[in-house]
């Protein structure tokens, strides 16, 4: 069932989500950093530190990035916001994911295809990584279509039981994509306001994936938002758990396992609904 009945209320909801997304993300990042420093015996940082850092970037002088990078960063933010708005408005899922894909491509255009970061997961070529995880997002959408007979988000939220019952492996694969995407860092050539906007666009892009996961796991838009918030905090905490898991195995075989799980889930849906 649709939670919001009129267009004006839906627009207000979109504005609230757009404002709340970076606020909640910043609070989670600040909380995680503070817990990490407390655990390591360092000086505790303020929970609001991510917002101070963002404000500092806005006040800095822009880096040497060219007009193409600036245009790509603005488009990346616009596509991310439009995709999130389509999800909140409970419109067509494929349209939202198409805009999400465009946002990812604009991120690649802004950052180039050079390796970034220090971690092995972050050193992956951004274009290669995009082409690796984007089919998984589409596979999750295909699973939703098979289970509901369409791609309307309002119909997905109107089922008698959440889609996660039918899409458990696809849902977990979507979370893996969101986690890997959250590890990507902007190009080191970006400075000041450009870097701030790039991080803001990345925040919304991750929020789109988490809202998609929330829709799959919920029967209402409000519950989908709450699930997305919990998952967002889970992504922040997961970074601290990496040292306790066998990440060498995951780095070598992670995508193979994920694709295999998606294939199993899609095969079951095909047998159940089309055969």
C-alpha cells in the first residue's frame, strides 16, 4: 500500500529524505570514528567531525580538476538525487536504477580510471568495478520483477510479505555491492568544494542502494527508510570488522560467490513463477 496519498506530501517526504541522508551518514561516520579512536586508545574525536571536515572542504580553494570533472561531479549528484527521489516517490524501480547507473558512470568520468586508495579493494580500476557490480544490481531488480510481475515500487511495498522472503540471496548480494561501493574514494586530484560535492554525491548513491534493499525487506516506505538507516550503520561498522574476517578469500572469490548466489535465487524465482 502507498503510505503517502498526495503529491505535495510526497514532495515534502523527498525533501526530508534528501536533507536527512547526509546528516545521518555524517553522524554514523562520526560515531564510528569516535568508537575506533576510543578502542585504539587515541584522543576521541567529536561526533560532528565529518560535518566540520565537509565545511572545511567547502571553504578551500578548488583543486586542478578541469571543466569535464566539474561537470561530471555535478551530473553525478543530480542523477543520485533523482534516483533517490524516484524511490521515495515509489515510482518505477528500473528508472531509478538507470539514473543510479548514470551517477556511477559520472563518478568514473570525474575520477578517471586510475587506481585509488591504499587497500586492495580500493585499488580496483573504477570502471572494472562498476562493470562488475552493476549487473548484480540489475539482477536484484530482475528478481523483484519476477516476484511481483512488474517494477513499480508501490506494488513491491504492497505485498502481503516482504520481497526478502523470495529474494534472500539477491538481497545479501545487494548489500555486498553497497559495501564495496562505500569503500571507493574520490580521486586525489579533487580538492575543496569539488571533493565535498563528490563525497555528497557518493553518499546519495549509497543511499539509493540501501533504500532499494530497504524496499526489498519492508512492506512500507517508512519501514524501508528505517531498514536503510540500520543498513547504513552496518556498513560503517563492517569496516571495523574486516580484520576479523578472511578478507583475502573474499577479495579473491567474493564476486564469484555473489554471482553464484544470485544465479541460484533467480533460478528459483524462474522455476516458481514462470514454469
